[in-house]
C-alpha cells in the first residue's frame, strides 16, 4: 500500500484524485479512510469525464487484497457500462481482471464484474465465456442470472449457448433461480427459437411470478410474431389460466398489434 505525501505516492508517481481516494480508503487512519469512502460517489461523478487516466488503477484494484477496494473498483466499472458507455475502453482494458473477479467469493464483487462483462456495450468479450458458464450454475441467483445474460448476448456459438441457458432453466433449484433466469432471457431481448420453445413450459408454473416472467420471455424471444400471437391467444383463452395471466397475455397481444 502506498502512503501519500503531498499528492505523491512513495514511488514518486503523481496520483489522480480518484487514485488518491482509493489509496486513502486503505489508510490506517480511520478518519482518512472514512473521508475517502464517504466522498467516493461524488468524486466519481467529478472524475468520470476523464476516467481513462484511472484505467490502470481500477484494473489493479480489482485484485486488491481488501474486498472493499475490489468492490469499489468493480462498482466503478459497472457504473461505466450502465451510465457512461462512452468510456467503455476503460472496462475493456480491465477484461482479464474482470474475468478473475467474476469468481470472487464476495457476491457483490462477483456480480459487478460479471455485469461489466455480460452487458458491455461492445458485447461480451469472448474470453469471458467460461466465466459465464461457471456463473450459470451458481448457488447465487443473481450470479446465475448475469451468467445467463452473458451467454445469451454472446455473438458466437449462439445455439449452444442458448441450449445451456435452457438446460439451466429446467434444472433451476427453486422458483427464485428460475425467475431470475427468465429475467435474463427476457431482458436480453435476443430472438431465439430455442429459448422461445424452452420458456413456454413455464407459462403455467405454480409460482405466479414465474408465470409472469415466462410470458415476457416468450414474447421477447419469439422469432415469428404470428407464433407469439398464437401462444398468447391460447393462454388468454385457457380455462386454467388466472385472470392475471390472461391480462398479461392480452397486454402482449396489444403490443404485438401495435408493431404490425
């Protein structure tokens, strides 16, 4: 850990304001560390326009021994993906470190890293494929959701990847896992005959939330509007469907009609 002397690290290299904050968060002085932690969010807004100069620091921080530092670094990169995609080169530069962080034992660090990889504006990096596959079977439902999204959005081995997600959906250990995998499928907005067929079996799942998510997934994955229409019409006319299911199916039909 570098100690600061008038804005310099002990190796003589000047630090940026964000770099100084990351160093100070590790200070042995509780007051210094607290001040740096409390001011980080505001400082990030201030420094975002020139965040490229902090690339090396952020990549390195992803493997810091302190999980708090890893969490903040992964959070910054996730923020870039979500809110400042024009600075995506910073995220891309940290790809290898993000892949390592995608196996972190701390849930939030792991999920931040996976999100930055899966939802990258340039598309998921091909090097992250194994990380997505590993995440798909995670006991953490959020981790499995992001892993599924990464596989769905990958641009190669599409049918194989979609088959892996369908298999994970069928093997989901509980309704929460299944629900979040359906969220990944619908939220990715990728047309897929494999996923269109695979999600239909959950339209009448015992869990109402899963039913609702399955309707969205079927609507988003269908490659043929006429096929989606038939599924929703059948659901709307079903004697076993709940009123909530029927209303949701009708909403999908109305949306489809507006697109034609």
